């Protein structure tokens, strides 16, 4: 990110690096640790919290760090930071409470656990950075409101598709073009994929099978597009989005012609995706502009005659770009992408197979459910079950394959933080969501 690099170099030269606490040390967490250690002057990963110590230690070791200190108290963490020693702990609360840590990066991919981490970070006056579209797409509007009240930044990350899309969206707005569609380029969408079908792919890339299943079955893209919708005020054109499939390698400026323009050229615009287009896995924004002279210029600059103009970013580089998000938040008070207000789009649970009464729903990217986008006013009116709330719920009745689930269909486990946050979010934004209907 231009300007961020100079600001970080200045912090490095002044001997005042940004200090980051990271919760989670999985595949992406290890990548972030490596990136900060090897390519980001002016930033230091001070501590990693993980449920087990060994993955946290491994993340530091793979990043070339040594003299790693295991800490169990706030005092021990402060001493490690003062000595310049990387710290590891099982207790994420130490990171959220520690003086001198500027931002908490949450990269667990969990829901209830992550909700507790982010809530505590905000309560302790720490900027909250999420590599977690699932949490953001479920209670992000409420967490953003809490962060605003605490005077800290709440943001999802650049590098994942939502942050990359938001950069592009802001660019398009900045040149005077009105965005009408924010899109994602997918290589595959099959809602019936499961950890068994995805095991080989996961093993090849060193990832977890349920994680890559959530990419394939549409759950991940649904959360990503919901995050974008909530940041822009866009909606979906229909439940599940249009998601046309085109011939593999079709240039994105051609592929977008398969999207129904009548569904988005007027109004607040929509979020959607295309399967098979190139370059993938990139993102795109469709925009329009009324001024005839500006249309003439855009045609001269090879964007065509309009009325829709396609802007795209050919890649998203995940952990490589995360430090930019941290620096933007800490140094400039700028979120890469965050909810603009009330939820606009939600992700709802849908049966991946026929489900029986008494079944306990499994987790995201597993065997029983997949996620679909739906407009928030519809979700509220029909009492549809959010995808991130579904795991652990027990079915009151049988649900047919591809049928959406409702709160009336399930018994929700007692005592979960995510349910309390959902209830609070529904109450806080009740009037705003109802006004959209």
C-alpha cells in the first residue's frame, strides 16, 4: 500500500516498531509471522497465542525467530516484550490486555472463540484486525459499533478478497465512477463438496480439509461477499447470488456480460461472483458513469463504450498483504474493510443433504450444511438461521436437501457468546434493517 511503506520505514528508523499480538497459528498465521519477520520493517510480531503451544512456537521458528519465551502471566509477557523476545502463550487474554501491543490480529477461523478475542481486544483499547470473514459476516456490524465507541479500528484484512475488493471499490469511487456490482472470481462452486472429496487438495497444499471445503461449497464466497455488502450497502440480486459459470479462461470483462444488468444498474448495487473467468482468483467491480465526455475518455483508455465498465484486480495475496492492514489501522486509523452500519447481507445455513430430526449440525465446511447469501431484511423477516450460528444446533425436524434452515427448525445450545452477540446486533439495528424491507 503506497504511503504505508514510508510510514513503516520511519517507525523502524525511530526504533518504534508497531507491536502486534496474533491469536491463531495455523496455515495463514504462520504465513503472517513469516511476512512480518522477513519483509516488514517497522513492525514486530510480539506474541502469539494458540490453544496449543507447539504451533505458536513453530510459527516463530519458521519465521527465523529464536529465544522464544513461553509466558503465562501479564508480567511475564511484558518482560518478554521489553527484552525483545518473541512470546508464546495458550492464554489470548494476555495479549489483549498487554500494554504496548498496538493491535490484535485474529486468525483462528473460529466463531465463538474469535468473538471472545475480538470483543476483549476492543474492550482493552486494541485495534482489532480479522482474517475471519465468518465472524465479520455474522456480527461485524455490532463489533464495528463497539470499536467506534472505544476509539479503535475494527477491520477485516487486505489480501483476502473482501479487502482487495474494497480497495478497488474505493479506487472506482475515487475516479468518479459509480460502482454497481462487486464481484469475486471463483474457479469452482459445488455446494455438495465435503471434507472427503477435498481431502487430496487439502493435503497437497498443507491445509485443513474442512477449510478448503468451505471454499468449494460456496460458504466462504458467501461470507466474503456479505462482508463487502455490509461495507458498501450493497445487496444480493437473489438468494445465493447469480453466480454464472462461464467457459474456463473467459476474460472477466466478457464473463460479466452473463450477469443480469437489470438486477443491479439501479439502486444500491449488488455483490455476486462468476465461476471460471480469468484472471482468477481475482476480484472485479462493475461501474457506470453518466457524463458523455467521461465515457469518451474511458473508451479511449480501452475500457469500452459502456455503460458498464469492468475494473479488476488479478490476484489476492492473503498473508502478504495483512501487514498493510495493520499499519493502516494503527498509523492512519483507516480500515481496509469494515461494516458501514446495519447488516445488509447475511449468510444463511442450507442443507447439504437430507437431514434428520435429532441431528446435531456439524461445522462450516463439513457434511451437513453450506452457506448462501440473503438480504438481511429477508433473514430477519423469515427468521432464517445464520450459517455461523448453525454448528452445534440440534434439529427439531427433518430438513430436505437444499432447504434453508430457520431458527424454528433447531434447538440452539445454551451459553454461546455468538448467540448473545446476534441478539444484541438484531436489537441494535432492528429499525435500520426493517426500514430496508
